[in-house]
C-alpha cells in the first residue's frame, strides 16, 4: 500500500526495531513508548483498522493473537500486559494500518477512556 507508514516499515524502507517477524505479521518497538515495553504488532497485509477485519482475513488476526503471548513472554511481561487497537478518529488512530499495541513493564492505569 503506497504511502502507508507501516507498510513501509514492513518492507524495510523505513527502519524499525524488530521484535518478531513471520510470514503473516511483523512486530516492532513503538517510536514513542507509552510504557517500559511498547510493541506494535501489524499484519503484513494492509488492513485499514479493526473495521477492515472480515471473514476473508480474520485468520491473520487470530494468528496475531497467538503471537502476542509469545512476544509478551520474550519481553518478560510475566506480570501482565495490555493489548490495544485504536480504531478510527474518536479512538485516536493515527496510522491507518491495523495494529495492536502491547503495553507492559509497569502497573498500567485502569482508565480505558
Ligand atoms: P495509533 O495512534 O494509530 O493507535 O498508533 C500509532 C503508533 O505508531 C503510535 O503509538 C506512534 O508512536 C507509532 N509510530 C508512529 N510513527 C512511527 C514510526 O515511524 N516508527 C515506529 N516504530 N512507531 C511509530
Ligand atoms: Zn499499510
């Protein structure tokens, strides 16, 4: 997808700090971490947001949720972690390529909104 920041990161044309890669997804450290551990997990296929998840591509999302605990374990998040996906303007989505934030490494605030 042209002009998509995360597609460029996946392609390697914009550098990133990779923590996981397989044929379906890519994970890298957020450039502006909101917690001691802040990793973004993205499908390699361009999906705009949660709104773009369909029966045709939801296996990719299932795979990402199988990978997330493995990343959390590798990052030492035994105490727990949060998984967040911002969808659309009201949620503050700034990059329009589906991504899941993994946040951990401290006791996170409980506020969700
Ligand atoms: P959103 O606000 O769309 O849920 O999350 C986008 C995330 O991408 C933000 O947490 C932001 O810090 C991160 N981000 C934006 N540009 C870059 C970049 O060039 N590299 C990396 N590693 N993260 C980025
Ligand atoms: Zn993209």
